[in-house]
C-alpha cells in the first residue's frame, strides 16, 4: 500500500452513475484512478483518469484483460462497483435474468478480487458496493428475486473474503450506497427516482472506505454510516 496520501484506486463500472462519481472524487483529490468499464463515456473520458475498456467482469476474458492492464499496479483500494438490476416477481420469474444477476453482482466481484490479490498488500482495501436489498431482515416487501439473491450472495462472499484476508491486513468494506438517482434505478421499471444523487452517495462511500480499518472489515454498512442487519 502507498505510504503517501495519494492512493491508487481501481473502480469497476466507472463509466456512469456511482462509479463515475467515485472516480471523479478520487481524481479531483489527486489519487491515481483506474476506471474499468465495458465502454467509456464522454464524461469519463474527460476526467483524465486511466480508462480501461472492454472489461466485462462477468467473463473470464474481461477479468484477464483487467489483470493484464493492472499487471504492474500496486492497488491501495479496489472498488467492486459494477452491477445490474433486473426485475422478477413471483408471477413472472425469469431464470435467465436471475442467473445473469448472480454472475454480474456476486460471482464477478469475487473472481475479480481474487484475480487481483497479487496487486494488493498489507493495508490495501477492497470495497463492495452492494444493497440493503440483500438484507434478509430488511426484506419486508418480497419480489425482485434475482437482485436480492445476488446481493445476499455478494455479502456473504465479502464476509468470507474479510476473514480470509485478515492475516494479510487487507480490509473489506460492504456498502449500501443509499437510494440513489442513477440510470440503473431510473430505467429499471422497478423503482421511482432515488432520493440522493450519485455524487452524494459517492462522497459518503469514499469517506467510509477512507476510514475503513481491520476493526470493521466485513461489516455491512449504509453509506450514511449505519450498520445494516444481515
């Protein structure tokens, strides 16, 4: 991990929404940012960060490309942000979209983190952007099967990673960003517009990751700092 105040930060799904907002914050404060995405955006291109395109984290080719692009990079913070939101109800289950969400939201972040372990060292951090929709206790409305199931799976994978990396002094943060105004939310047909902006959510998330220690590694937190129930 870098000893200076500026960090090397890798963010997946960085071309828009919360991922872009986090990249913007980190770049503005002088961090070295690697923005991973399937396809860049005009806004991301304008940031002046290291953009790595054609990174579909749900494919081995995408993970291999990320590993190659970051082969000589010492990572202080890896932010697994890329994710998708689909909608299934009991009356309209879709196995294809449920499996798709598992692959993108749960399996891919674990496998990318594993593939980049050689880039991490004592003091490095891994952040997982998850959702309170992955809380069993908090599920009072049902439905949204694939998204909920994939986020529960992501949460438990992140906890296992926190335990397995503890001896290496690598901490793991598990974060619900809040109900955020993003293209994913607004175009999903599932939810109405969010109640906080991506910029506000990103600011909160970056602050939590800045302050992440081994003492709260593996803890499920809201971006406002509240500890969430499993």
